[in-house]
């Protein structure tokens, strides 16, 4: 089986490092904590001022950015591979990061 890799070695190295991070227990723990924080902070009922509302919006934006980090990078990587091959990418790899060493 031949593994597809990006022709740009530096970009491939970047994605390999990112995907390796997704496979760590630290990343899994961070994702669990983000999920807990979203559950706690995903309400505006307890906010009294407009400033608190905007602050909460910023908090939620950052938590959602972290929550979608892996799927966004996987989709971008798939798109780059597809462009390199002259085709279109699948929507996602299914949220499972795998680092595949080039042969």
C-alpha cells in the first residue's frame, strides 16, 4: 500500500507533527475539558451586562476553535492531497488522526 504524502516536505512535516499531537493523551484530555467547559459556559442566562455577553462570545469562539481543530486540519490536509492529485477531497477522514510515515 502506498501512502499519499504532500510534495511540499515542510508542509508534510507540519501536518505529521499536528496529527501526532492529536494522538496524544494530552490532546484527548484537552478535548474532554473543552467539552466540559462548553457544557458549563454555553448559556447566556447568567449574564448581566453587554460586556459579559461579548466576553462569553469570545470564550465560546475559542472553545469551538479548539473543538474543531482536528477536523479542520484533517479536511485541509485531504483538500491539499486532492489538489495535488488533481481531484476533490472527501469531507473528512472521520475525525481519526493517523500519522503515516512515508516509505
